[in-house]
C-alpha cells in the first residue's frame, strides 16, 4: 500500500568510475537511489569519512546521487559509499572506486646489455605501450629478440645488432581517453670497443610469483629472457596440462589464457634456453569467484521477547567472510541493544493535511518493547470504529472520504508494563486542488515554438510547487540544449519549448504538489516534420539499364509523404546522385519504383529519400551493392587525333573510355583508317581498355599522307559505335634543306650571336642545332647547342677571348636532322683589362663625394678601355646605383644617414673589367659642411682558405 511505511532499500547502487582528467566535462556523477517510506535521506562517505557538502561547495547531493564539480585526483580519488536512512533505519551501499585517467611521465635508463626506457604510469586505467624506431609511424616489431612488456612498458632487446642502432620513442595510449603521450627520444648506440661473447639466458621479465585472477577474465603471463644466442621460451603447467584454449603470443613470450576457470588454477613455469644453458621461473595462478548470495535476510517484525534467528549464506572462492551491520554500523553506538523499553514517540505532535473527500491515515508507531496496547481518542472520547473510521492492524487510524468535520486533534495512547506515552495528530482538511494544462493537444512544425500553461487552483493557505515531465520523465532544463524554459508565478507555470525538434513530440505532464495532495495534468504535443527514413531497400530485379526497388514506408511525422526520390551511388559517382525513375515522379503512396537510365556492368547501391510538405527527411539505409547486366558499348572514344611519329608511321591517339561506360568484360578498341580518297577500311583490334594510341607503319606511303581515321569500341557482348571520322597525316620527313643567310656577330670576349633564316621546303624543323669549333681545330672536336623550340637566333657563351670560331646550323624534327648550312666564322673580342682601377681618392663634403682614380691601361691582348662603371650600394644590400663615365672621376650625392660601399671597374669592348678595392663612406642625418680627404692606394689580394670545424666529442 502506498501509505505503508517501510525501511529503505537500494534500487540503484554506485558503480566504479574512471574519470578522464582532460575531459571537457569537469563533473563526476555517482548515482545512488533508494526507496522507503518515509522517503530516505542520503549522505555519502569517502574513504569511510562522511562528506560535508555544506563545507565543500564542490560536493552536492541531488536525489541521492553525488555530484563532484571540478574533480581532482589529489582530493577525490578513493572509495565511496552511499548511505540512505529513514525512521526505520540505515543502509549502506557497496563500495564504488573513483579513479582518474590522465597523462603519463616517461623516464629513461640504460643497462649494459640493452638500452631500455621505463614508462611510469600516474594512474590506473588500462594503457597500451608501443615503441617508435627513429621516426613516426615506424614502430618496433616484436620478435624473439625484441619484447615490449605491457606491465612495465619497458622495451627489451636481446643480442643487440647494428640494425638496432637509432633513436627510440615510447608511445603510451590511454584506452579510456584515447590520449597518446610520447617520451623524449632515447638513442641506442653500439659499442665498438669489445666483442660480446655468448652467455646463458637471464630472465628479465616474468609474471609475479602469485597471480590472482577473477573467473571469466583473460590472464596474460609475460616471460622474456636476454642471452646470446637468443633464448627460446617454453611453457608448462606443473602437475597438469596447459589449457587447450591458451595461446602463445609474441614469439612465445606471452602465455594468454582467455575465460579463465577454477580448473585453470595451478603453478605455471616458463623456461628460457640457449646452447649456453637454461633458466626457469615459476608462479602460482589462483582463480577467484565473486561472492554470490545463497540465502539472504528479509525484513522481519517481531514482539519484544521473541527469539530472532537470521541466517545469510554466500558462495565464493576463496570462502567469503561475513560482517553484520546495524543501521550501517558494526555495533550499536551505545554499546548494547535495548530489549525492554517504555513506549516513546519520536515525532510528537504531528500535523496531517488531508484533501477534502479523500482518505487519510493517522499513524501510531511508538517505539516500545514489549509491544504496547494502542488506544485512539478524540478529545476525551475514545474513538469507536465505524464505516468511515477504521483502526487497522498496524494501529493506523484511517478516515474514509474525509470532510471538514474531521478536522481537529487526535490522540494515540500506547501502554506496556514499563510505561505509557501519548502522541497528538492534528488533522486539517483542505479543498482538493485542480490543475489545468492548456492547450490540451497542440500541433506544431519543426523549428517553431510553443507555450504550455499550467494553472493550479488550491487552498491559498498552502504553498504549491510544480514539476514538468516529458513522457513521464522529469525535464532537466539545464541539459536539453536550451529548448526548454519555464516561467513560474504563485499558482501558474508556463513551459516554453523553443526551436522544436521531432524528438520533442510526446506527452507533457505538469505536476502540482502541496502538503495536502498532488495532481498531474497532461497535454499532447504533435510535431510535424520531414519524414523519417524509409525502411529496408530491396533490389527486386536488375537489368543492364534498370533496377526495380521496393521499400517499406517510414514515419510521415504528421505530414503526408508527397514524393520519394531514388538515389544511387557507384564507384564512379561523386557521392549519392538522384536517378531518373519510372514512374516519374514516385508519389508518396508507392512503395516500389524502377530506377532507369543506369549504366550497364556497374555496381550500384541504392537508397530512398521521402519528402512531404515540411521538407525532405533522412535517407534510408543503403541497399546491398548490385551490378547491372552487361550490354554492347554505347560510348565511342573522344578526341581522336594523331600525327608526328617516325618516318612512314601513322600515329593515332584517343581518350580512353571510362570503365563506367565499358558496359562489360572483354572491352577493347577497333582502330579503322584508310588513305584519303580510297574506299576500303583497314581495321586493327586494340585489346587493352587503357590504351590511348595505335601506330601503323608502311614504307610505301610518303610523308604527310592524309588518312581518314575513326576509333570504335567492343566488348564480349558485341561491337559499339565508332567516333567521328577525322583526317590525320602520317609522319613528316626530316628537313630537306639547310637554313639560309647564317650570320655571326661578336658581342664580347666570351659571347657570339648567330642568326639565320628558317629551312624552306618539306620537313618542317622543330628546332635548330648549332655546331661550333675553333678555326684551327677539326669540326669533329666542336660543340653543339640546340635552340629553344623553333627560334632562329642564339647567343653562344663561354667562348675564349680573341679567338676565331666556325659555325654551322641545321634543322631537326622528330624524324631526324636536315643538312647543315655553309660554315660562317666570327672572332671573339679581346678580353677586358684584368687590372682594376687603383689609387682611389675621394673628397667628402657632407653627403657629396668627389671620387677619382688612376686610369686603367689595357695590355696588348686586352680590349681598350672605353669608360668606367661606378657601383654604389648601402652596406648589407645589393647595388642600387650605377654611374657610367668616360673619365677617371665622378661626383656622387649620397642619401643621408647611412654607410655606403663604392667600387669602380673599367669598361671595354670585351666586357667589364675587374673591380677596384671598396671605398666605405658614412653619411650623417645632420647637415654638415665639413670637408674631408681620403686616399686608398693599397691593393689587397685575398687567397680563399677552407676551414673545417671538427666538433669535439663533448659536443
């Protein structure tokens, strides 16, 4: 009965939690829920110490659940217990462990026989270790020589080899957060000062001497040894056989036993052996089972003096131990349990508010031993039971169909041999509350908003509280993305639902509650929206160009489906594409249609999308992939062209037909051609679907013979169409005549420019080749240089000064080279003076510089000086001013505020001479008329040197 009182019992106990510290949600929620009458109150303990949520604002208890804000591993890690209590007693939940997942620290160590890195975990969740060799993602492969312990993270290498030398990085992955952490690189070097001899195995990694595992779990025992030669690992079970379900991993370094059972317990041994000896390690595996209740205690009510025997029994391995608690404690806080007492009422007086016309119960539950006698009175008169007033067996006074006349004080008297006590219950009868929720039924469209108004009519002496429900679940306003908002006054509360989604459709309840009664009113919200996805799509029939599809109708979301769109996807399409259908359109009353104009021999997936007046819904799940049947090809090759090639060749080119349009297996090309003006076609088969070219050679036809050409397609089903006929010429011949009017001009001591006119006649050149050699040498010893494309001029560089050269020019194309022109000659000019300007003198007045130098005199084999070039640049930058003069002096005006470098070189017909020594001039931003004279007569000759910096070993 809903008014029957009982002690608390748990409906939901807290579970272990692993909380990621780097989570965006900085809140931990430990759930706990209990039932009882009176309703239980809750408190929480951390490591057996009660949590004071008033002293620490981070903790709060909401409907039994503990919420921890800004949780940290330092203060919140540990074992939690939920305590629920009411007037009948106290219960404690099972322990729940709160752990934290975070990053890891990595440290390195080096041992004589192997370089290993130890990764230290800061926390408790499962982690996976791997190692990167030199660079990511090159991971270390585990084999008989190399082993990564998943218990410690260490990498072990037995018998290090030169291929192991490099940089190692440990990668740790958190299986809860998927976060990854990389260690700093650790270098592994190979010592060359000695030779490692053979030695017997030494077990470096082994499982603990005693392993405790839960039944049903997977156990992994590790065993790895170092040694030279590399040891072999074997396993055995002492006094038994290794389970058949066991597996050996990582070159037998890991023994894995899945779904472990009690019979798998025992002593296991791993043995490492090589030709130098052997060693072994033994450890005991014990399988435990969690305690399971066989017999449990139940709620019991007894009279004082009666004998109570409670028995509880559980099974488990190892054998369970038992502990008895009373109200959450192992012993009574006073040190003993009272067995005899006079009646006592915990709550006295009590006030009861009833609703007019409803039943009401007045409880009388004293604490007494032995069980007391109960007497109910109203005023001075003993209450006599009748049709409206009943005295229940549990001493509760029940009034049926309460009225205003029932208001007043009621006294319950309890007596036993140790004394008596009275409890007064004051009863008020209030008018029943009425709740109106409007509108009662409303239809809206997705994206709109609606307001539900809830009004309560109640006794003004009572406070009323409201609570909103959606499909019988309380609405959590803070966690629904801002869709829900409520506005409350003293007797009214409005629920606003903004930007409505399809998931907001359902029944909404408004619960109004006073201390007298609770009333709930409901309203229905219908949401019109785009249709839901259609059901499973089935391909009923497939041809070479059509597919008949059927599907099941999806939700119309309160707006009739008007049409369906059929979509297809193939390996050749960019995502999903709408296909043409029969019928067109596919109306909303249909559940079958045909997709048409598909390509033969293509694998398609199909899906269906429904549309109504509101919009288009989500697509169905794709159908299975099906391939259309084969057909004769229908698409001819595009862009047929050709030409060029070698002498007597006809080269034919085309764009290949995409696999999407090949329409079947055995696809190829038919190349048809004939000399222009003839009647018969020559046809050649090209069997490769990827081919783009065909060459036909015939010694009989002359260069540039025109041909009519077309390219067709075929497959196993037959021949397809040909392309349009195009005219393609056979290859031309090599140039027949030499270039004419060849002329050579000397530019400098190292450059000569050649010009010529193009070769006339047949065999158009694609470029020209120039052959040149010194006049006193043979032509065969000369050099050759080709022009860029079909240019008729070229500048030859890198020639010797004051030297005469011979030149010939001939054209060439893809067929070959034409005849050379008659030789012409030209002589390079004499070299520029090797002596730089010297004895530089300059006069500076403010920013004006007057510069002079000693004239340069050319030697007999050098070009005459025709002038000078003065170069000016700001220090640290390129040249920004060049002045030419025929005199050995010049005037410069420098910008203000800078340091400038001045250099001079001679000019001649043979080119530019050597640079003078640098003149460094500093100008000021302040105006100055001070005059200064400078002279630079010293020439410095620099001999470049090569310096090798050899790093010290300590670097």
